[in-house]
C-alpha cells in the first residue's frame, strides 16, 4: 500500500484546519506561505519526537536490508537446487537411454 505524498502547501493546509485557538494550544502556530512558529516549551518535545521518528526509520531500513539479504540468500540457494535437479534429470535421461537402447 502506497502512502500518498503531499506538497508543502497541502501539508500546511491540513495543519491549518480548525480554529486558531486549537492550533495554538498545541504549541505550534501555522501560517500559510510563511514561517511556522513553535512554542519554546514544546521545542524540546518536538526535537525528541523527530529524533524518535528518525531512529525508527533507521530501524526500518535495517530490517529491510536484512530481509533483502535473506531473500538474496534464499534465491541463490533455490537457483542452486534448481541446477542440481536439472543435472540429476539429465543424468537419469542418459541412464534411461543407455539401458533401453540395447
């Protein structure tokens, strides 16, 4: 499932929804087409939240890398097994041909 991406203007529009007093209660004042003001009391919390999100994104990236590595190893083993099965089939056909030709 793909998450739709929004432009900066669409993000600001979403953030601007609701009465002004509700936006200010969260410690952030949003302005369309201008800077975003963050209450200094909420700034530390905001930075911690952003750091937490970055940490989880790194974990997700590591998990995806591990999954890709496991899939690559699995694909390699399956290709090896496929080659072995084909080799055995060729050898059996040869034995069958040699035995039943006479």
